[in-house]
C-alpha cells in the first residue's frame, strides 16, 4: 500500500495546471525561477509557492547560484509521466524568451 500512497501523492502534486507547466519546462533541464516566471507570465511569489510544493513532494530539486535559483526534475517517474502526457521533446534546449534577463536567455542572445 505504501507504493500506492507515494504514487497517489505524486499524481496529486502534478494535478495542478501551473505545476504541470513548470514540470514540462523542467523536462528540458535545469531552469531558473525568473525564466519560469517570464514563460508563464506569473508573479515570482506564486511561482515560488508552486516550486516549493513540488520540492516538498520530492519531484524537483534546486540549487542557488548567486541571486539565481535553478530547478530540475528529481524524479525519473515524473519525466516518464510527462513523456506520456506531452510526447517527446521537440528540442533539447530551454526556449529563449524575449525580455527575459535570466542567464540562459542572456547568454543565448549574446552569442
């Protein structure tokens, strides 16, 4: 029964539209919070709240680099579930966003 409880909890956490969008972004790899904010056009506090829920559930992990906080998928099962829901990734890279000042977008736009 323990395994069913864990899986049910994981699915419950994933069952929120914004969290699902965040997780889908993280399939591409590590992404900073400011990039997620810009991509979803949501306030930082709201995105942080959703990321905290995902982190507390063990679905994502984070690291801090200066002022930037980066998140990535920590659970291979979640990646597999996202693959079933959304299909294969169309590209290997995080989408570059116009107006996003995150390090990923800045480095891509400079080169």
